[in-house]
């Protein structure tokens, strides 16, 4: 007889939740501190509500029969375990949407000037939103009454064909896997023509690999879903499905929050410190305009509605007039977090020069 997977389920939930919640708190702190709060942050904050419900459902199932054996549990304990599994299915579909949407919205902020990338991200987001909503309603109303899903003693109850529910599982998992890989690999062409230093490359590769790991969790869950059709011990078979389903959500939240903590990593580990830019120097004097621009990058892009104020900066040989940064330049602004990045456009394109001659002024 196979080993009870309940303890492994509880350990997985505890480890991932202990990582996810502190990282979410750090994300909120960083975004508020740098005044860079955006739609992606609202989405992840909203995701914390169904994710918490999912965590409770998984822990409740782990201690109430999920992953155990029906012969040892008995009918009553098996019914309780199936009830917790029903909650897991519901909150999985609800939690995964804002988590994945937050990651998509964050990538839209990076690719804001790349219209094709933004459109593709919206299409991908629509795919997993629609698919998970369909899955949610099919799961809830699969049986009539709903309680028949875990309590088959209800008189007159029935469920739809198991094939329908299985096909929904396959379609939902396939869409989630595709969208996970798409969002994980999309930054590659965005960064393809950009020169990154070693620290920047390590951080980018690390985050991308974690995104793929979330997709691998969905792939493994699909394998156990296929096996469930031929399983003789249903309550035991769903144990691994719950483990990898929760892992997919937990890793998604961890990855989504980690990618916003570069200012913290830079300060603590001295990663990505800003290096002098040759284009910002004029006549041996570093332009204050460039320094002001770099100081805005702590939150990866300017907050909504906030732009640097126009001002005159005195330098040798004339006056530099600062101008507001366009919305289309947010890509350069985000990527300026990494030293050694060479953009195809210079910030100095946004700077107008008005040379004034003053009698007696030293050259």
C-alpha cells in the first residue's frame, strides 16, 4: 500500500506559505516606499485573499484524509477529505487568476513602449482568465446538489459524466502551462539586444528559471490528473494533485514578488549599483539631469502621474533644461536598474540645451 501523502502535503503548504507571505509584505513595502505602486501590485494584493483560502483548504485536507487510503479512513472521514478537496478546486481556480495576471501586468510595465508585446500579454491573460472561470463553474456545478461531490448519501443526487470534468482539468492545465512558459520566456527578446553585467544576468536568469518552475508544477500535476482516472483509491490519488496545484500557486506568488525586490537586493547585496554613464558627462562635469533620472529608478518606473519637474541645471559652458520623461521611456527607466545596459536611445535626447554666453565667464 502506497504511503499516505497527507504529511507531505502539509509540509509543502507550510514551506511555500512561509516564503510567500513575507515576500508579499516586502513587495508592498518596497512599492509603497518607492511610490511605484501599480495595477500589478493591486492584483497580487487581491490574490492574497483566495491564496489564503487555498492554504487553509490544503491544510484542512492534509489533516482530514486527503492523500490517505479509503480503507483506513472509512466513509465519514473520506467524505470530509473530499469536502476539503472541493474547496481546493474552487480556490485554486480563483487564486491562480490574479497571481498570473499580476505577473502579466508587471511585464506590460516593462514593455509599455512595445505595442506587440503588450497586445500578446493581454491575449495570453484573457486565455487563462476565461479558462479558469469556465473551470470554476464546471467544478462547482458538476454535481446536483453541489454537496453530492463529497457526500453521496444525499437522496436524488447525481453528478455529470466524469469525462467532462476530466477534459476540463486537461484544458485548464494545458492553458496554464502555455501561459506560464509564455510569460517566463517573453522577457528574453526584450533583453536580447541589451548588454547586461554579470550580476544582472544572474538575477534575470534566476527569475526566469523560477517562472519555468511554476510551469513544471502544472506539468507534474497533469501527470497525476491522468493517473487519477484509473485510480482505485480516489482520496489517495488526489493527494499529489493538491500538492502540485498548491505549488503552482505558491511559486507563482513567490516569483511575482521576488521580481519587484531588486532595490532591496541591490542595497543588501550590493547588486546592480549604478555606474557612471559616459553620455551624461559634458566638459568633465557629470550632468545632474542624468543623476536625477537614475534616482527615480528605485521602483523600476515612475509612479502614475508623477514626472520630474522642469528645472534649469547650470553646467560649464551653458544651461541644461530638464524635460519630463515620456511614458514610452519607461522601458529604459526600468532597465536602468542594471549597470552596463546600453540602450539604443539616450536619455539626452530628452534634454534640450540652450547655450548662453556671459561676459567674463570662464570657459
